[in-house]
């Protein structure tokens, strides 16, 4: 599934091609070259972007019977971000500490489910949440209000930053900026890059765990 890191790299490549756009969490916010219309694009499990070679029109590509997100008209980028939380990809350590210490500290919700909520920390899905919790040595089913007692709350903060910064560097090394081909094949490109670095997500050595109806992976 496309998450914040992947959308950030897509927006970077599109900017190099001259598009007025930005990423926020799992959302691509983009302005059409010709009509001036602004869109909030989400990708679900398999949504893609395609640039028409003739006139640089951007199209949303979807698969039948697979959740592929939406492409909604918006009035401004700020409007689209109103109900979304701090962007994981661009957040400072202080931003992340604030969310965990002020918003999650006393919550009885499972930490895996909290990482997927987009209204406080935006951009993490099950793949990167599984990896973050693996590095933090926290089980996805652990309740948020137990993390400080267990002494792993700081582990979570560090892991959220560690996983992001490590993978962002790998993604940046792999892309060819100013290339329509990269944008049009972005989905497959980044998934092939990340596969070699994933430790638990969809790995045979990991255990699949259902949290709030979603499949997390944790070390056995």
C-alpha cells in the first residue's frame, strides 16, 4: 500500500517536472497545468499516476475491484490538510514527541491502530508501522498507555524517525528526477526498492497479527 514516504518521492519527481504539488501523509495535492483545478489524490492499495506524454495531463490509474483511493477536487492545499495530522515525512522530533506524549500517552487503544490513524500523525500505514514497531521492540497489540510504564515510549519516537530517515535516503538514491518514466512506474519502482530493506512486513519469518481489521507483521 502506498504510504507517506512513497507519496513524498512522487511529489518530488513531479515538482522537478514543473508541477505545482506537495505531499501530506498519504495524499498528493496537485494543481492541473491547464485548468488550474486542484486535486487531493489518495492511492489506496494500488492507485497510480500517469503523465500523458503529449500534453503533460495527469491521470489517475486504477485497478478493477481493488481499492485505489480517490481524486477529489479541492479549493486549496490547506483545505485538504485541515483534517489530517502532522506529516510523518516532514515532522520534527518535537512534532512526533508532542503527538505521542500529549495525544497518545493515556490512550487505551492498541499502538498499531493508533499509528494508522491519520488525524494526529499522518502518512504511516501497515507496512511502515510494522517496521517501526519491529525496531522499537513493541508488539502492535500493546496499548498506548502502557508504553511509558514498559519504558519503550522513547523507543517508539526514535523508531518513527529512524525508519523514515533510513528509507527516505534509499528512495532518494533510487529515483531519476525529471523523468516521466519514473513517475509512470513509480509504484512498482519504490516497492521493489523497499522490499530488500523490510525486516518483518510480509516476511515468512514474521507473524501476521490482525489489529483493527488490518494485517500487521511482528517478529516471532
